[in-house]
């Protein structure tokens, strides 16, 4: 077979060296795949160098890898299809082999017999001479045409088979490289996830016990969850001089808990001309206004009473505030009471743990708001909503799931401003609750240093060192509580010098002093994303959540960061 094919190829090239076109199996695809492979390798090199790979980046690499594999699978399918086509063509050519051999032999015979001199010398009658000569030449040309056609197909077949074998070899190499990348990236992804898991575990060392301690420390601040406790008292520490330089104070926007209606936000919105329904629609979603009957509810320490009578004794908003804000508060309080008691089946308390009730009739504008909205509640999915509210949200509200866990569809995240926010200055001018004294305040203080929340350079350095040490070794958690109080776990609390010593012992480089602290905020969601501390060892950037948690564990006295959006002031 091979001898015949080579003979046919030789004959074909001798008779008529026609050009041929290579079958485009997938040259462009292979080139594109090589580019993607190179890209993937570059990404892999970057991922190896990365000290903190992000899961999102790895997801992107996995998608890219999956796309390359899909392309390879498609290319393999195309090659397989072409292989079948070539096999069929080869079978057909094999069937023509016998005919072709005869054609070749006949061609040479006819070429000889078609020579005009031989025809003339033959015994053919002169009248038929030219007819015979023309016939013989025509048959010879037909033979030559068939030979040329078949040999051209054979050449094309051989060329394509050669190209196909090369493509198969390249495909095998690519597949091997992709498999290698898949294995490598799989390992890197696992490392990244393990790292993130480890980091999450280290960050708290904020165990349940430590979170409990943070909650206790923040409770000592006596921050009201609503206006029911009376006027808000938040000191502007920017006006206080601690007597040292540099000084750093961490100012939080708003105070807990930032779910539902923002009371000072309702005040600002009513001042801007919004109705009570507009106000409530701003803070809640997926609900409708409906009427409910004046059923009896049980009030702790007061017994059973009609709902509308109970509402007259609610003290949650100043009577001097605009009517629309008071109406929004009345509907929220009514909805909350019905939801809390399960439509009168349970009992409601009289403190801020529920909503502040002082008995009797507060009268004035508040009574008018109750009468004007009598029976009006917010309903979602046929159920009266638990209409949470808080005094000051610092320009942003959050869902109940964000703060309390779980999910209530009627709560929502809201940028509570009258325009877009790109920086802290915008927030000060556009937030609806900007008139609250607790809109921007440093929470906590020490007896010394003008009773302020200002921290010294070395104290901020210590907090940064504690974070770095905890990330190096999660086992040190029981030693990193505040140094001016007894260790809550009964063990040894490491002071700032011991923390530096332990950090160095684990290959870390501690701060001794801090010259500046800056935050990077996401003003679309109202959260700080990172905190950068700069000082004598250079700069270190921390995740905002880990910084806040360790700050609240380590900062002296009861000084705390009490929300997701905060800023740093410096003297």
C-alpha cells in the first residue's frame, strides 16, 4: 500500500505539480489556547507571590481554567471528527487502488500508442487515421485526468493526516499543561481557603468569651438604642485636649443598633418635607399600610390595656419634633407592640429592651400623632412587621440579619442621605440624621486626659502589634486583653513591651510609635473596609473588622468603636 501511495505521489508530482490547501483543523484555536495557557501561567506566578490571595481571584482563575478545558474538549472533538472523515476517505481511496493501478498502466500504454508516428505506420486505413489518433489521445487525457484527481486526493489525505498527528501531539501537551495547572491551582485554592479559615479563627481569638467581653464593655457606655432614654449625650472629643501629642481618637458614625427607622433620620426627613408614609417607606420595604383593631395587650408591670391606650404612654421621641416624624414613630411603635406580643398573646416590657413606656398619657403632639394614625400598622406577608427603630444610624441603616442574625424581608440596607456620598465631608452635609449629637462621636473616656477618648501613639502601636501577634499565633488570645483591667480569663495580660517581644520572637516587626492612622471606607454601604497604621516600622494595613474587634478588646478604660463606619481624628 505504502509503495503504491508513494508511486502515485511521485507520478502526480511529475505529471502535474498542483498546489494544495491544508485543512484548518484548529490552528487559530491552538494559538488562542497557548495565549490562555501563558496567561494562566502568569496568573499562577502572581498567585504564588501573593501573601494574601483572595478567594474571588481564585474563582476567576478556576473559571479561566474551565474555559481552557472546554476549548480543549472542543478541539479534541473536532480532531476526532476529522480523524473519522480521513478514515472514511482512506477506505474509499483503497477501493480505487486496483482501478488506479490499471489506469496508470493503461495510461503509459495509451501514451505510447497515441504517438502520431505509430498511428501512421499502423495498418489503419488512412480515412480512419485521424479519428483513431484523436480517440487514443482523448482516452490518454482522460486517464491522466483521473490519475491527477486521485493522486491529488491522496496528497491532501497524507497532508491532513500529518497535520492531524501534529495537532494530536499539541493537544496532548496542552492537556498535560492544563492538568498540571488544574492540580496546582486546586492546591493554591485550598491553601487560600485554609489561610482564610485560619485568619478567621485567629481574628478572634475573638472567641465567644471575648465577644461577650466586648459586649459588656460597650454596655458600660450606656449608649441608648433609641431616644426613649431621654436626650442623647455624646461628647465631641475634638474639643477636648488630652495634653499629649500626637493623639488619636476613633470616632464612630451613629450608635447601635441601626436597624429599621432612624429616629433622627425621620426628624431630618420630616424637616425636608417628607410625609410619615414617605419616611417609613424609606426605612422599610415589602410592606403595606393596613388597619388593625384596638386589641388588648399585656404590658409588664401595668397589666392588660387597649393598644391605643398603651401607645399614649410611649416615650420614644421628643414631643417638639415635626408632626410627620411623630406619626412615623407612632406607626412604628404600634407595629412593634403587636409583633412583639404576637397580637396580644405575649407581654411587652417597658424599657429600651422593648420600647420605653412610662404610663399615662404623654399628651401634646404625641397624642395627636397617635389619634391621627389610629390602628395604622405596617404589614408584610400578612403579618404585622416588628418595626425596629434606633436613635442615630450615622447615615446608614442595616438589615436585621446584619445586626441580629436571621433575615426579615421588610428591613433593608439604606444610605440615609439626600444625595450621593463620596467622602466623610459629604456625609456630614447630606445625612438625614446629621443633627444628632451622636452622629459622629468617640465613645468612651478615661478619668485622666481631660476625660477624653484620645489615645497616645504608643497605645495605637500596641493595638496594631496585638493584631499582628494574634495573626502570627492564635494561641496568645488569652494574653491580649486591656492592660488597665484584670484579665477576664484569670491569666497573665501581656503589656505592650511583652507583646513586642513575643511578636519579634515569631518573626514579626512591631511598632514602637505611630505617626498616622487612616481608614478606607465604602460609602455605598457605610462600612470601613481597611485601616492603615503608619509609624516607625513602616505601614501596616488591617481588615477593618479585625482592627475594630481587637481595638475593642485592647483599648484602655471603656473606649470603644461601636459601629461599622468610623474615622480617625489626630492631634
